[in-house]
């Protein structure tokens, strides 16, 4: 699978119309967006990690695709969003697979639906301490 | 706070009558905290609304249009993890603004990424932004902040900053926020006092001199370099700049200025154009800033 195909699958899964503002690169099953200029430097990291080959998104990927997502996007209450950022799972609709969480004000990030539960897939480093 | 005799002697000689006010600043508890609105993901109006919802009082940082003083130190709310703002000292907002946006920009000692992400928002995610950091644990913090802030024009490298000029690329803007004796952090932590000695300061200065020369050699003609530290010693500040002027005779200093910030001049005639930011002037950590242009 190449970058274009993964982008197509992501837009189909989320019903979104995301057009990347820069170049996409797929490295070790992770999709990166890069809007910088090319360099000869040896790099450890380049661009913004937005998605994975299993169609799950990062917070930043959810923020990009979520603005136009028409499928697999669930609206939650602000209190639920705060609980999610503390590391809790949430109740969700029936079904399975990656989804985007949003409140009425903003896009919150990615989740994974498993038999009526929204499993918390935020990395530990992105959870709040309070 | 027990101040070692060597530290006290040094700073009394450096600051004269002002030593008392200077050291008293570090004895006060930190009441004012600050954050920078991340304009890559949010805007001032939205962040003010978020702060109000959390009951946090705020006021504008006079030298940074995206900076806010805030009444609360515990700002790790969901909106922080969403990348809408960056918790950052107000003095750390100075150097990226003095440097300004460029087409190819290098942040030579980039972790944890406060200044790198600030530069990215000044560049509006365009051009090339290199965040260099040779320590692996610190690279993790840098990548975390680049990702959280939605920076997409940056690459992270792990070159030895003292030899960065050997990597083959040239930049039109370079920031060196050099590792230093960090007197500026005294209000947060007293650890620096335990290890402070003139010998330590001099060993740091040797590294800083290598860094500033390597950075200068990595500039294109007409390119601009900003050298900053969060410390007070002349050895790590004016003397590092004087070393550059001696070693690279086409280097020219620009006068450091930033609207809304009280800046004192450098301590020596050769480095007079540099800026010293003193805690008793702006209620910030001390900072030193130099701005040099190649073939100016």
C-alpha cells in the first residue's frame, strides 16, 4: 500500500475529503504529512504523524480529517472528552473500528469502537495529569 | 535560599548596587506564569475563552502578541494536549521573535521545543525548520511538542551542534539557545546553586564558543543568527559574542530590540548591541540575546 492508497482508504472510511497541504510519506505503517522543503540532512523525524495503516488517526490526523468527516465520527459531551483525556474508555454506538471523536466545539481525537465501547487509544504522553 | 559565596561574590561584582534586587527576585514565589497561543491550531480569542472556562485569569505579554500571563501554573487541560497553547515562560518568547521567520531556519539546541514550535508558527508551517538536539531523551520531548503543536514543516536531527557546519546545509536564520549555567531557572529549582562555580561556567563557555562559530559558518551570506542564554555570566554571554567577532571578522552585531520589553545593553563595548533582560525589569527570568549578521 502506498501513501495515495492509504489516503483514499482514510477518506473512504471517515467519509472525509481531506486533501493534504504537503507531501505524504508512509514509514513503518505510519503516515506523515510534510509541508517543509527538502533537505540532505540525516533526519530522525520529518513532518507530522497523522495516521496509521490500520486507518486509526493521531490527534493531529483527526483534527485534519475531522473537519469534513461524515462517517465513523461520534459526538461526545465535553465532560466525556475530559474523561477520555484522563484515560477512560467511553460508551459508544454498536460497531467496530477506528473513529473520530468530537464535541460540538472541536475535534477531540481518535478512538476505537469495540462492541459498544470507545476504547481509549490516546498515547500516554497525550493524557492530562489533572 | 542559601547562596554560595562564590556565586554571591561574582554577581555582586557584576551587578553592583542592584545585586540585592536581583537576588530578591529569586527568593519570591513565582506568581505569574505564561503560555503562548499556538496559532497553527488555535487563536487568541479561543484560548482566552478556554482560560475563562477554567477560571484562569490572564493578561497580555507586552512583547509577544501570542503570549499571555496566566494566574494558574496547572494548565495541563485537555486543550493543552490538543495543542491549542504551549506552556512557556514569557522570556522564552523573546529569542524567536528577535530572530523572526526565515525560509530555512535552524534551531540548533532545540529540545524541548518551545522555541522550535514558536518558530514554526512564525513560519506558518512553510519553508524548512530544522530542530537539532543531540540527546535522545530530549529528542523525545522535542518530537512530542512538534507533534502536539501540529508542526508539519520541521525535521529533527541529532548532529553535534559544535560541528553543525560540517553537515553541508546552509540557513538564512539560526537560533542557538545554548546550554548554560541557567541562573534563570533558580526560581523553579535551586539545583543550579549547588553546582555553580566559575570553573563550571568557563567550561560551558568553551562549548558555547564552538557552537556560535559553527552556527555562524552554517549561515548563508546575509543570514542572521540569534544567540541566547538564560544566564547572567559575562563568560557565557558577552565573551562568547566577542569570540565570534574575533574569529569571524565579517560578523556584525545588530542592536537587539523588541517592542514592549525593557532591554539593557551588553556589558562590554564590543558587545554593547547585545541585550540583557534582567528579572527586576520585566518580572521574567534573566536572559541574554545577541543578534549577528553574516557579511553584514
